[in-house]
């Protein structure tokens, strides 16, 4: 369970469930919509541009799970993992903050941030690895993605001509678009 607290007054628990059949989209049998989304302050998982309080996905350590945070006025928000059930105790859980591209261990502590009023649908994500998307190889091994809109082609170019063991392509919400081994 992810617990989110606004100004030490408003608390919301979000449940993230992992199961093999889970998708990154809406799973009608497990995902539950946020019925309090109309309130001035709300916290949710963001699935297909809608807000949910329960999300079921297939676990992938490279996945980033988007959150939506809505604050009616300037606020202090705290994030932490309050409970895990049947989840590997050695698996780290981070809150990724896109504002400064930082990762915060919310499994062993809390992350506190000050927000201006507004809705933040692209700032916060749950992550299971600490780092940015891409390769963890030396600078000489460069990998480029080239988007050719006219021909509707996405090209992956690896100029060093070495074998690629695997690659995963993500969309802007952190969802896996393509994964090859």
C-alpha cells in the first residue's frame, strides 16, 4: 500500500497489486476508480488518463507506474509504503520525481515535497529501480532512437555494431510499448 498524506490532514491509501495477467491498461476485474476524484485534493494511480485507487499490473522492475496528485492549495505531501503483502522484501520501491529527476526510497522512509496548487499527472511515478531509462553502459556504447513520422517508422540505431541482449521501449507515461530479448 502506498500512503499519501497532504498537510498532515488528508490521507489516501493506494493499493498496487501484482499478478501475471495484469496489464498497463485498465483491468476491469481488479482496477478500481477513484470515486473521490471530484474533491479538491486527490491522489490516484493514472491509468489511461483516468484516476484509480487500486491498480493491478504484471511486475516488471523496469516499469514506472504513474501517479496523479491534485492539491487545491499550496501543500506539503508525504509519500511512503505503509504495507507490503507477498512482495519480495529485498525489492526496493522508489518515488520518482520528474521535476528534478530524483528517486526517493519510500519503502524504508518517506518522501516529503512542497507543491503549489494544481494537478500533477506527469510528475510522480512509482519505480522499482533507481536510475534513468536507457543503457547502463560506458559512453562509447551509444544507442539512438530515431522517429521518422513521414514514413511512420521508429528506428533503433546502435553504431558500435555489438550484439544487444535486450531492450525495452517506454512511452511518456512509463508504460512498456515494446520489449525484445
